[in-house]
């Protein structure tokens, strides 16, 4: 199975490349994060301030997809900035001009209305100030920028046509075999002849 054309797999590097236009690697750490970070993980990334976390939030399929799945992939940026001096710098920026306000403004502009080649159009859907429960450091401020990217995919790029192709996936389904009330699952998959 060829996985290089998966929409999420194709989008992540394109998003990071777009962000790098204004968020250089020497200053900003950009990393994939889960939608709900643990306190330990948040503590780690907040020490890397200024930090941009990229989280895949889900998919919103178009009800008129037909045989090709199309819709919108939902993404979120977590922006974390820690004051380097007075608390005012959290928002307005330090001597380098870095602050949460600028991070939000620039991230939103970079991701709105951009057609990613071979993928789809990106649109910002929301930007919000957020809080992290249990964080005691007043110097740390957070925001999130939500955006979505249009996509379309089909089974064709995965090259799954025969039973052998599906067997090659090597998937084990978690089914309670022989447990009373569990569904009976057939051991043979029937496919239409091509």
C-alpha cells in the first residue's frame, strides 16, 4: 500500500513550510502535538517558547462526496509565548519584537486563503486566547488558531484492489471472539470482480 498520498501526511509538511516563511527555525520550534496535551507535555513545550504546536483535529466530510471522499481537514495551531522580561512583553513583544499578539496575527494571515499545491485551499476559521489548567507561570500566554484545508481522496492512490492487498495491511481487529453478545464476524471478505 502506498501511503505517501494520504491527505494528513501531505498537509503537515506543507503547513510547516508555510509557517517557516515568518517563523524561522532558529527562533521558533514547530512540532506536531496532540489536540489535548498532558500537563507534562505542555510543560516541556512551554519551556521551548516561542512554540507553535500543530494538531490535527479531525475531518469534516462533504455530504456530496460521491465515490471520492472530499471535505475539510481540521487543524489547530497552539501558540505559546513566555515573557522574557516584564509581563507586558507576553503580548506586545520583547526587544526582538516577539509576543503572542504578533504570533497570532502572522499565523492567521499565513494560513488564510492559501491554496496548497496538490492539496487544497486553507481557510482560518477561528483564533482564540486559551488557558491551560494547572499552569502557574504568569509569564506564559497561549492562543490557538483553527484552520481547515480542503481535500479530496479516493482508494486509488492506496492501490488496494485484491484480497492480497488488504491482507498486506496486517490489521488485527479487536473483536471479542466467542463472547456472548459479540457480533459474529466472517473470516472471508468477498469483493466484486473487476
